[in-house]
C-alpha cells in the first residue's frame, strides 16, 4: 500500500466516521464523472495518436473498403522518426533539481543536504527513466505522468522514505479545473487499477463487488477494462484544515504554536501561558502578534465504485503527488486542449501514404494492360490468357483477314508529375506541422553553409522546445513536492544517504546536534583557519595573534566565525524554507569531461602563477576518472596546503583567482572573494 498510514501529527489520521467516508466517496464519484467527461475527447485523440504511431496510418473505414476491394495500402510511417528526434534531445539533456535556502531558519548546508537527498531519491527510483517515459508519452500524444510516493525503509522500522513511481498516463485522472502546466494547482487526482474479481475478493473479502462502471453506467472510462475485471481507484484529495495559530515573535520569527511548543521541549497542546513563560526563560523573546491561518492537507484513500476500501489517511505534503507532463496547450474559451507532436502530422502523413499507394496502383497496372484482337486471332491459343500475368516466351496467333496485324496492347496508365509533386508537398507539410526539417534529421537540404544548417536545426529545436520545457516544469514541481514532504517523512534522528552531482554518496546524520572533529582550537589553528577561509589572507597569522591578544573582543568575533565552520552543527530537515530551481544540460559525465579538458588547458596557460596552479590542481585532478585519481588528488591537496602555509608564514598575499600570472595587490581582496575587515589594532574596534 502506498503512503503508509503512520501518524504524521501525533494523532490518528484515519477517518473512522461512516458518514464521513460516504461523503468522501460520493464526492469522489462526482469529481470522477466531471473530470472524465471533460477529458474524454482528449483521451480519444491521444489513443488515436498512439494507434497511428503503432503503424496504423489508414483510417478504419478506408482500410475496410480497400481490403474488401483487394486494393493495396502502403503504410510508410514517417512520424516516429520525428518523435525520436525530439525524444533524443531529451535524452541528451539531463534535468537536475537545485535547492536554495530562503529564510533565517535555512542555510546552504541544509539546502545542500536536501538537494543530495532528492538526488538520491531520484537515483534509487530510476527517475531518469521515469522522466524520459513521461516525456516520450508527452511528445507522442500530449500527456505523461508519474507520482511521488512513500514507503517503509525496510520491514524492521517505522521510518519512511520518499520515492518516485512510474504510472500509466491513461490510468490517471487529474483535476480538470487545473490550469497550470505543472499541475501544482490540482485539488484532487485518481490513479486507476484493474483487478480480477478473485483478487479483489481475496484482498477485501467483506467489500461490495461493484466497479466504477456499475456505479457510473456507460462511462468512457469503462472502455479500458474487460468485463471480468473491476476498477480500483487510488484517490488523492486536498482538504482545508481547521485554522492554526501562527505566532509572530519579537525576533521576527513566524511559527505555528504547536511547532513552537515542540521546539521548547513541550507538548504540542501545552498551555499558552506556559509557552510564553518558557519562551522568555530560554530565549528572552515574547509573542508580539498572532494570526489564524488555514492550511492545506492531502488525504489518500483506496476505493471501489461502491465504497471506500482503505483510508482516508492524511499523508505528507500539501500537493497532489500525481505529477502531470503536458505537451503543447491552448485555451479555447476556458477549455484547455493539449496535443503532442503526432496530432497535426497525421493528416499530411495519411495523404502521403495515399499518394504512394496511388502511384503503386498506377505502376502495377502497366504490365496488366490487356491485349486487343479478334476472337479468331486467339482461337486455340490459351496462352494469351496468361500473357499479362507471367513471362511467356512464345505467343502464337491466327491471322485474321478482317484485322490487319497482330494482337496489340493499348498504352497503359502513366504516372503524372503532379502525383510526385503531391508526395513532395505532403512531406513538406509533415515537416511544417512537426517543426522538424531535413537539416535536423541529418539529411541534405537547401542549406549549404554550416551557419545556415545550424540555424535550421535551431529552428527545429525552438519549435519543439515546449516539450523539454514542460518536462522541466514537472520535474521542478516534483522537487517542490518532495521538499514539502521531507519535514513529515524525515522527521526523526536518523542517518540518510545523499548523493553528489558526480555520483558520490555520503551518509548524513539528520535532526541531531553533532560536533566536527577539529582538534585543539588554539591561536595558531584559529589564525591559520581564518587565513585559509579568506577572512584576512593579507595579514600573516602571527600578526593576527598579536592583534587578538590586544583586542580579546575582536578575537572572539573571529573565533565565532571559525567555530561556525569547525564546531557544532545540526542538520534539521524539519525546519526552514527552501526553493527549487532546475537546470537542463548535458549529463554529468559529459559536462565533467568537458570541464576537465578546459581546466587542464587553463592550468597550462603561459606565465601562469605557480602558486595559483598549486592551489587549483586538486580541482582539476578531482574531475578525472581513473584508478589513480584519488591518490593524485590527495597528493595535490598536500602540495596545496604546504603552499598555503608557506604563504601564510611570510605574509604573502594569495594569487589572484581566475587571473593566472597576476598576483593580488597587497591589501586588496582576491577576485571573487568577499571584502575582508581591516586588521584589528589596539584601541580600534572591528568594522
């Protein structure tokens, strides 16, 4: 069962009231009936698109007539090659989810962990294939889908994990009132499953044996299922929860009252006066204002046409976890029409096949033109009956005084140039409707210069960029859905696996306070770390120590900055607000190889500062993929650290970053580095 019903708020989230289940079930049937009616025409067109791609380019009525007449039908299906061209572009451009911190309760470290967790979720779910399947379906017929789900990590724990799941797009039904291209405004959705009656009775022996067709009559949905099966629906719906009390604290923090109580070590239903008292004792802040806020919640149930079988259960997040991917859309008086690459190319493709068939019929009739003669000429010579069917080596005839000469044929039907012109026109129409021209398919066209060929290829890419762009929108929404579910699913102290861009994995402890192993934090360590982190690289460590001894307050501020990077830290996935962006580009391996080539060339620039080369060599070696790369990187890091210590000992400024051969001017920050505070001297406060 998807979406394990483990309590996510501290109480039983499964609705038990019979009347409540009946209301939910009745609402689901009503929504299904309305949504299915709104998309029925679109679904029929989508099925026709797929049937055409499956090599059925002749309409059914025309096919039946030609079969009865024993006439030929040529089926040259050109459209799949155009579909493959667009899908091939999708395969070459990987979509990556990026996470950014947004408020005071979030930081870059937490954003990095969330991003790595999402990347691991994608890897474990084979998301690249899921995205590609949905994208391919979108190009083919204008619609694809997947869903975000949860499950137990393993049987011996209550801990949950998030994963992505492929779905059959024709077995999904999204809120037909949704208008956003990523489906983020949907308030409900269905995923259907056909089940044998015996399996249904085994799983729910006490349930009523009715299907959606039984309840809704001759619904168009019923055409996808056989008479010996019934339909089970997984139903997601959004519900407005009772208002919650949002507190505005004197330090600017906004937090719901139960969440504040939990942070203070109290129960979520603690007395308000007690919360205010503990808040002042622990943080010396007060509650300045409050506001009642309505929040959205998502519920899940499994149902037949007659009743709710499981649930309803409140699940993590506030979005419907069914992710649609749409093709090109147009809004006509409030009704949204969606299409893929196939739709507009069907008619010119059918005309093309008709022209080819007509040409074949004309050519095939040429050797079958009958011979014309008198009965006397053919009398006693039956071989003339086979003359236009085979290759007779000898044909005899009887001279007839009434007819001069021998039996002869009339001129056969000829293919006109207009038929070839019509075929060419059909091909051009296919290219115009798909936006893909000969140059994009690798064929030689009218363009002769490389610039002209690239321009035509870009024209095709631009014409079909909507498919890649809409897929990226849906992947971005997937990131938001996962990000919204993380605080509820990964809500306890545990160890999770994250994945870096290069595929390296790391085990991270979350929701608990940890200490970095930094050793003794003395004057030399503090000064060196401050120098290395770019806080004041132009001042030798010994001068830093002297300044700190003269100004303990300044030293405390410097050490605090160092401690933030070296001391205690906590990765709490239940706090903070984050945003999602996506990047579309080559796969990591291709981008890494390109970056490695550029970096090696960059380090080889003439007159490069040797110190700059030493500092950046670990980055270059880290991009290499061979067995000795790790050892080479360790050696390069040792050399880098030695160079940095030597530079710190003599008070030398670091080399300019990104400008080989040009040392940084004394007292000036390196390129790309933040401005540094002045050296602290006696009687002078830190700026």
